[in-house]
């Protein structure tokens, strides 16, 4: 039934922009730079790029093809390909459920920074301990707590989901996204030319193989899934809206280039600057989720009209974040609504309450709950780890097994080849059948040994 009613994008470019819009978000601007700084700069970048054009390509083309072929979203799509893989759809659907709450926590931080810039407090944001105090709940006052901003952010997201004004938001973000890219280039050029930035550029560009470890690959792989919205059924849903006659392989290439380019520019904006502020040395930079918030205000402080740049920048990031969290929440709402047979309104209310409850530990994790650790991590890092480094690799693994060994790679390649030749078919086949599953198993095994303390890697 669902099949007949399926609406579809009117043009291939519309599809590419929508999918890229889902892909580009905090993952590119906030998450990529801090992981690159944390996992050795150039070597992370190299591993990421290799994974993106091989594994990322194979998985994205698989997901979009599954979606377009079955015309279903992930829960139904996996089941319709093979009954035994029905549970995989559910596992994929669990990922946005885990991501949405902590995504909103970061969204709240962005909102707070935008608010401070617009109220003329840009100078304070550039202070060394500002960010730490903020997420640590050290500043009194309601407006200064991350909890308040988290709740506001969730409410804004929920209202849009409820009213369904995403069309408007989409229009706005079509204008805002290119502006964000342009502004990021300006900031990146500025940050690359700061005194001491050269060391940072070397760190970002020149791979140092002594920094390589299994963790680098795991982090890069998790980031690739996250940033391209893979291994969580999102691209299956998008694929189900893709016009049958359009060029699938080319679209995938464009989405990947777009997403990777923005992450790359965000890295250029932040990594050389952190190194410059660290006295020109890449040693001992403390890279974590706070990197963007600690570094960028300092960069803006040194720029001409920096407070205006800061205001505009955080507004644009806020938009990129909102478009992503709206579609994340939308995904969860549609799953809850469909499966529990709830109307859209009650489902949205239930999901909003759930997101608030699940997000609170992540929000308090650096402050009142700082003492509580799960596997040695704060709540936010823990949820991030479980979704990106555990669940998504598992979903990706079984997707490869399903396509490579059960239904056959032909299912995907036939769909890709409907009207166009499939240039990288061999690459796709080898990746899906062999390389990707073996890689995932090795990395996950290494990770489990590491976390359980059996073997340190
Ligand atoms: N890829 C998005 C980012 O880079 C985050 C994200 C993950 C997302 N899953 C999603 C966005 C689903 C929209 C829908 O920030």
C-alpha cells in the first residue's frame, strides 16, 4: 500500500540536495574536526578519505538502491529482502533513537553560543575556561545552564516536527547552507594564516604513521557513518523517494563529495587554529567534544568584525544542526507512530519527552554527573560511542552480509544499472562481499578486546 502512495523527488538534483542536507550537520562541523585533532591529524584524514571513497561509497549506494528498489523505509525494506533480516531494520532504527538526544545537547550549546554573541558577549566566550564552566554548570543563573538550552533546542525541534513546517526550513537552509560554506572558507583562510598555524597545517595534512592504530580506523569509520547518515536506515528512506529514472551512482558521488568537502573545510577552520593557540605545537592538544566551542571564539576574537562573524557563524551552524535534528526526530516519530499506531501529535509528544529524558544524562554529564562514568566515558561520549562505534558497524556488517551473501550483489547493481552503467561495480562487489565485513569484524574485535582490557591497542 505504502508503495503506491510513495511521493518522489521531482528531480535528481532535488534528491541530491535533500540527501546532502541530511548528511551535512554537526557531524561535519563539530565532530569531524575534533576527531581529526584527537586521532593524529593527517593520518585520520587519510584513513577517512580512503574509507569514504570505498566503504562509504559501497554502503551508500547499497542503502539508496535498497530504498529505491523496495520503496520502503528501513524496517520494512530489510524484511522484504529477506525475512530473517527483519531485526536488522529495527537495529538500524535504534540508532537515531540514541543519537537524537545527545545531538540536541550539542544543538543547545550552539544555541547558547549564538545567544551570547548576539547579546554582545563574544569576548567572554573566548576566555580559556568559558566552555568548561558552561558545560560544568559552574555559572549560576538559569540562562547559563546547558540544561536550559538543551530543553529550548528540543522544543524548537519538536515544534517544527509537530507543525510540519520543514518545507519552510528546507527553503531557508537551501540559502543558508551555501552561505555557511562560504563563511567557513573565509574563517578557514583566516585561521590558516594565523601565526603558528603552519604547524597545524602540517599536522592536518601530513600523515604521521606513528599515530596510526585500530582506534583511528574505528573512529574514522564511525565518523563516516555518522556524517553521511549511513547504517541507520536514513539513506534507505531517502532512496525510496528517489525517481526511478535518475542516475544513482552519480548522485552518491555528489553527496559524498559535498559532505566530505564540508568536513574538510571545517577541519581547516579549527585544527590549524588549535595548534596555533597551543603555541604552534600539535602535541598535547586536548581534543574532545568541546573543541569547536573552545577554539572558534578565540579565532573570531582575532578577526576583523569578529563578533559579527561569530554571530553569523553560530546562526548558520544552528540552522545546519536544526535541519538535521528535525529529520532525526521526524524519523523517530514516524517509527513510533507507525509501530505503536499513534497519531502524529501524540507520537511527537511521546518522542519529545523521551528525547528530554534520554538527553538529560548527556547534558549533566560534564557537570553534576561528572563523577559517573560508563566504560570510562561521560554520558555523551558513551552514547556517541555506542551508536557510532558499536551499533552502526554492526548494522553495516549485516547489511553487507545480506547483500553480499544472501540476496546477492545483483539486487543492488541491477537497480543502479536501470538506466545507466555502473562504473565502480567491481569495487562495490568486492567491498560488500569481502573487504567491508572483514574490516568491521577485525575492528570490532580489537575494540572489544580494548574496552574489556584484555589487550590494549
Ligand atoms: N549526518 C548528520 C550530521 O553530520 C547527522 C545525522 C545522523 C542525521 N543521522 C541523521 C541527520 C539522520 C539527519 C537525519 O550531522
